[in-house]
């Protein structure tokens, strides 16, 4: 038992395993494309940087929730906290994105386009891990089925909405969402059809992580915007119609 306790602590706080896991779509992995900070500072300094960055990302939404508590802000604060930990914590695993993926589902009725988009990018970001485990076919099948069902649901919702309440931002998000999914498709096709250079054997997993991290940074800012300002006009159609 006494020999097991240190092993458990090491698993909970894997400071000896590096700043990030493989090609995870978070801030630290993306930063390493510009500067490999882990080669310039000690592990202790990295741990402190990650702790400071995580607290800086998480605490504002929690203070805001305590000051202005509402059910919507509670869900958004959960999402923002989970996103903050995923983006800035020390040694985050790819599957950690499933935690904010669950909380965003609670926002689907208010923000169907963004939530659907988030789920697609979350699954896409885990593709290198799934591919390594031999789950590529199941990933592609389930992703295709999800997109078809999601587009049917979104189409039905949009057809039943009053066009007078359609906001320009809503249309912009739909078009960006479609472009984003096309980007995922192109990266998948590139990985299947193009042999990466010998010098860069992990080119496509790296592109996947950077592409996904860019989206997660946007989602992190966007959900904070919703929490601090309240649901914008495009998500208040239901209330106005009723």
C-alpha cells in the first residue's frame, strides 16, 4: 500500500512527463511551434507558469458567477473552467477536451451552431490519438453520422425561426462553421493522400493540434463573452418569440 501511494500521486501530478502530452491541442503545445519553452526553463518554472496561467484563465469566470449567479452563467462558468484547465494546465491529455464537451451540450438549446461546431472540433482534435489506437474507421463513421444528424437538426431549427430575428453574427457563425469543417476534411485528406516529409514525420498531427487549438482559443473567448455580457440577441430569439 505504501509503495502504491507515491505512484498514485505521480499519476495525479505527472510533473516528470513533460509540459504536454504528444500533440495535444492546447496553448503549450501550440506555443512550442514558435518557441520550445520546455527547453529553456526548468520543470519547476514550467509548473509555476502553468499554474499561474490556469488560475488566470479560470478565476475570472468563477468570480463573475459568484457576483452574478444565474443558471445560464453557471453552465458557462463550468465550460470556461474546463476550457481553462484544458488549454493551460500542466501535462493535459487529449481526452480532457471531453469535459468541456459535456458542459457545452447543456447550451445546445441556446447556441446550437456553436455547440455543434465545438463537438466536431473536439472529436477532430482527438483523431491522432484514435488513429494511433486503430479507431480511424469508427471515428470517420461516427463523425459522418453526427454531422448528418446535426445538420438535419440545425436545419429544422432554422426553418422554424422567425427570419426577422436573424442576426448578422448568426449567419457569420454558420458560414465560419462550414469553412471550419471543410478545413478538417482537407487535413484528413492530406494525411491520407500525402506522405509527410522525412524531416517532419508528425506534420499532420501537429497541424491537427494547431488547427484545433486555434478553434479552442476562439471558443474560450466566445463562451467568456456570453457569460460576461449575457446571451446575445441571436440566442434570445426563443424568449422574444414566446
